C-alpha cells in the first residue's frame, strides 16, 4: 500500500472524475467510491437483492441492474430512504476501496470520496475539487440528464461547500479550461511526489 493516501472530494458536478482521471494518467492508483458503489451492486449480488427488497423491484432495470436515476430520485427526496441506502452500502464500499488501496504500488494513491466530509483513517491529505453551484448544475444536466430539481436536492443533501473547503489541505478550483486543469493537476502531482520523497 502507498504510504501517502490523498482523499479527493467535491460536490456533484465539481469535476472529481476529471481530476482523478488526470492523476490516473500520470500512473497514480485511484480508488473511487462511485465505482466501488457500482461494483458492490452488480446484478445478482446479495446487496442489490437487499436494496430491491427494501425499495421494490421497480428500482431494477429489465436486465436486473440497478436503475440508478430512479433510486437517486427516491433517496434524495426522502432522508430515511437515503439513510437506509447509506447504511446498507457503506461497509461493502469501504471494504472494496480498502482492497484497492492495499494493492496500490504507485508513489502515492488517491481515494475519491462522493461528496462527504467525514474523516477516513486511511487518508493523509484532503484535496477538494471546487466549482460554483451554477457550473455544477450545468455539468450534471449535460452529463446524465437529471432534472434541475433532483440536482438541487442532491446539492442540498451534500455537505455545504464551506464545510468541504474547511477540511481541505489542497484545493483545485475547477472553473476554467481543460488546459488550466491539466496544469493544476500536474503541479499537485509534483508536490505529492515531493512529499513522498521527504516522508
């Protein structure tokens, strides 16, 4: 396992994936909570069966996969539903992420969290990807076609921007061009490499 683990967080549509993809292209191991969340609810899995038993079979697609937009609409409109889902999935997701980090051989590794601000004992530093709310909304509308009401419910349910920024050791303002983001990631990559050499 890499000795330096960088957490990445940010609100929906802030550009966490765009940032983590750039670090991955530089050879850094990325353990992504969103990808782990998909892995633990594969069709036929016990966890997906438990979720369908709780919410009803209509949250499954015709092929037996999880209908994510439908479930998202339910859980972000009902706090009890969201808490049930978080309780059911948290342990399996963290187990999956831990396995990925243990296997990491890059100089440092990154743990991409959803939007939370909770402390994780594996993380040494926190990188927050930040963007204005209007830009978050526009990106999500373009990305997955969610309606603005659902997007705003998700943003409201996530920790406030100031809470995330208060925990940041490092911040990437993702409100410019692709080239500007390339430069910000390259600079942080060098900084993190320097940290591993002086550890």
